[in-house]
């Protein structure tokens, strides 16, 4: 059975909930994140057995269980019925329910909870809240999300760890001792929220070491019967609550409609009226879908209105974005056109008087640098100009990638010269390859035809070279003042890379200058999901190591090698994020640079004592680590810096190529081979960086939290982003030998990684500021 995951509904620490397609119908798939879960264990058998036992018309049905490889790991998946409707939490945002609807809803909830508690052994839901109560389109109520109840089935039946949602969680559940009365408490909180329209989290008050609900003063006098019932449902001592869901249901206050009250005539005795009221209430409870028909229709109307408004807002936002982009594009073209005219005048002046170069460049920068930030309705767009970059570089104010200046001028004066040259050279290489494959006497006619084709292509190459020489003679004044030669124009761009070489003991490494600029960043976390593009500006150039940190370098600095695969010239592995920042400071000190990170004094010693792959006791220390971004020591790249470097100014799927075979060591290219490979064996990207795709995962500085990149994308350009403001995980990029090619794409972002996570496919690569 094949299920296609289409939309992420909810994400937790141990699993993700997806809307999926099963042929022509929707289903829900729960995908567990860790392959350490053994689907053949007794715990899984009990879990699946429990899910199969949940046979109730108002509980989503268990449908299937399967295992699928995701990123090279075998992950368990549970398939459940999809309920198309709205949660009560969403419903009460747009409408207040009347007392009859509230009473009817609570009865249904208690009947569902009673069904769970009657199972053998009883099943405690532990997370009953309005978000987990779904009203289907036809008005039928459903109880969903049994993840906490069945994640650890043996503990669900009695003593358990802390679980549930703050505000809905009973006092004994906060202490890790849930009972069936804990679910009744949660139902009581739901009833309270429906009655007063206030979220329980806003009613919590500190009571010693615990929190308690302060709700009595919020109940109106007209609801005294409800208050008495809630007193028992929300009692702090579970022994003082109702003994069962059935008892709670029987004690629920009687509720009747105004129409029924009006129908009780003065001729009825009080006793008869009371009997009629009870009968009407009972009838209302039996015919809940009929009673709720008008409400469902009203709800459908509200939903349609909300969807139309949401669609209109989305269309307005898109129109605003397009309009703003058009305005910025027009303003940028005007500015660049003025720059080109001024640059042409500058070149003419310098050609007449070479000694005036610095003076002319200063005048140019003073005139145009203040104009680079375009603004429209509070949104700022930064213009990226190679003229500004090369002028600042020549005056010693900044580093510069001279290749961008060459490419820009070549495109300006001879737009298709590079494309035509590449096409002719590729065709010539193919013809010459076919000629070599033919033997001395084989295919004489075919060989003759190929020879004629070769001669024709060689003539085209000569013509193109002549055009390049003519271009050089014509535009030499644009290049010679900056020390560029005809060979630079002819495409030997690697000679233009700014490379610096360093050494510690026997280890030598190179660092490559990554230029500042604006690029299109992409991020996606799962397969079958399109990457999310957004504009990012890196405002300052930086140096990046041309390979991942090797085992030799790590050993020279740290005097030990933690790698699982100990081999010469291989990347160091089994490095946690906290290990990485300690290494950054140590190598900075050895190189007489100012360390970037402020670290706890005993951090290195505590990491020495770490035994588990993940150590939750150490995780919080990553938030104590502070970065001093202006220091010149080694550091981890930000996620944006990493992706800008990996792209290399190109638009390949992987770093340096759209063919994974060319650039990446991964499960597809290694086959049965296990472990990392020597660095710098595959093709580098345009910046000269090796192994940015595959071989070893590389840590980035960024936190990965709830304000994920999708929420950070605004109109305009993000400038020097440094990740989420809060979170428990750090970002890994690049993929590894252990993973599928999908995970080695430049845009792929590993889902979650704790700062203490150590694994044989995780390493690092360092960067540093230029000053």
C-alpha cells in the first residue's frame, strides 16, 4: 500500500502528523521520527492492538501500519481515518455556543471518554482539549489525537511521565500519576472554556509548587448549577470528582431551549413542568444531530465566509508583493543605468589619467553607496552592484569576487558569448570523443563525416576566440586598472578565487573568500515538498574552509579523534554542536585570533563525560552559548551563509552540479560502501568548495524553533538571518554518506538535531570574518 504525504498537519518531538492520499481518499499518517523504534517489539504490538480496539463511530479508525525508508532510515508509519471538520477551539473563535449546544457537546464527550475507560485495561486519553474535539461537516463530534495515550501503552494504564496540555491537565497528571478521573478533569476544563469563552491557560495561578485554575469568579450567577457541577469535575483531589463519566453525565445540569420554556403553560403543575423539561432534555440528547442542524448550517456559512476572506487576503498580499517587486525592479534598473553611465565616464577619465583611479573611485562610491537601499512603504531592498564591489575592493575597503565583475561586463557587452562558446566546445568534445571510439579502419564514411564536423566546429572556436580578443581590446580599460588580464576574461576563473592557506602542526588547509551579496535561499524539510524560496542578503564577505574539518585537523587541535571511521584525510565525525563551538574557540586561540563564542567554563569537561548520543541534561547549555559576531575567530556558519556558499552563485540542485554523481558521496553513489570518504575527491562548486553536498552533515549556528523559516519570510529581503529566536534544536545542512541523494540537495534542511547529538555522519566546516 502506498500513501502520498500531502500536507503537514502537526509536528511533535517524536512524530509528525500528515494528511495523505490513499488512491482517491484522504487519510492521516503518523510518521515516527526515530528509526530506533522497533516495529517488531512488544510495545509496538500493544500499541497497534490498542489502536485496533478503538472501534467507535466517533473515534477515527485505525487503517494500516507500514515501514518506509526516509533518508536511509526505516521509519514506522500509522495510518488513521481522516476527519474533515473543525475543532471546537476553532469554532468558538467565531461563535459562542448556547447552553443547550454546550450541554449536548459535553454529553458526547463524556460518552466517548466513558467508552475509553470501559476498555480492558482502561485507556486514559491524557490530552482532552478543544483542539482535539472535531465537529465533522455533518455535525458529528469526534475525539482525536491518541498519540499520548498510546505512545507508551504500558504506562498509559497507570503511572506515566508528564503529558498533556497545560491548563487542561489535572493536578495529579502534572505529578505523573494520571487516572480516569484525570480525563474527567480535562472534560470539565473544556466545559468551562465553552461556558465563559476564556482559555484555561489564562486562568492559571501559582499555588505553591503547582498551578491551579481560578475560575469561580468568572461564572455568572445564572449558571450556579453549572458551577456546582464544575466544582466536582475540577476538584483538586481526584477522589472528590465523579467516579465515572457516566456519573458525570447523569449529574450534568438540565438545559432546555427558550421555545420549550414558553410552551409550558400555567396550567401545568411544577411537577409536570419538571417532568416535561426532563423529557425534552432527554429527547434533545438523543437527537443531537437534528438539534445542531441550524448550527452546522451557520457554521458552514461562517467557514465559507472565512475561507473567502482568507483567499482575498492572500490574493491582496500576493498583489502587493508583485507590485512591490515591480517597483523595486524599475527603481533598480534606473539606478543601475545611472551607475553604468557614471562607470563608463570613470573608465574614460582613468584611461586618460591612470593616477586618478583612487580619486575617481572615491567619488563614485560617495555618489552611489547611499542610494543602494531602495525603500517602499517601509520595506527595504538592497541593490547588488559589481561596480560598488570592485571599487571598494580596489580602495581596500572590502573583499570582492572579481569573477562577478567579469561576468557582469561580459554579459553587458557580449550577452551570449559565453553561451555560444560553451555550446560549441561541448559539441566539439562530443565529436572528438566519437572519433576516438572509432577504430583505425572502422566506419570510414562515418569518420569522414565526423572529421568535417570537427573542422567546422574548430573554425567556430577560432571565430569565438577572435570575438573574445576583440572584446578584450575594446574593453581592456575596464579590466586593466584592476589588474585583470586577457586570460581572466577567457574564463580561467579559478585563478580569481581569493584563497588563503594556514597550518597547525602537520595539518594544512585552505580558506576561500565568499563574497557578500543577495541570493535566493531555499528551505524544505521533507520529501514530496517543494522548497520555499526567499531573498537573503549577506552583507559582509567571509572566509570558509574549502573542505569539512578533517580528522587530522581535529586531532591536532583537540588531541583526540572521536570519529567512528578513523581514516586519513576523512572528515571528522561524531561531533555534536557543543563539541563544534568548543573546537572553534580552541583553533581560534591557536591561530592567535579572538574567539567568537562565550562558553561555560566547565563545558569541555561535561562533554567529555557525555555517554549517550543525545544528552538532554546538556541540551540547555547551547542557549547559554553567546556569539560575538564582530570577533575575527573561527565560528560555525549561519544557515544563510552556508547555503550562499554551497550555491556558489549558481542554481544547481546539488552544490556544484545537478548530477549527484559529480559532487556528492551519498547512499546512491556509494552503494554497499559504508562510511565517509576522503575530502576533496568530488568536483568542487564554483567557489572552489568541496563536499558541500554529501560525505558529512555540517553544523550551522542557527536555532531551529517554532518561528521556522516559513514564518520569517516577509516582503523584501532578509538581511543576515541567524535562525529562530528560540528552540531546542540546531540546524544541520548538506547531507552525508549515510543519507539518500534527496537529503544532499542544497535546499534540504535536516528536520531536527539536538545540540548534543553525535553520530557517525555528522561533522563541521568553519568560517571566519575577513577582518
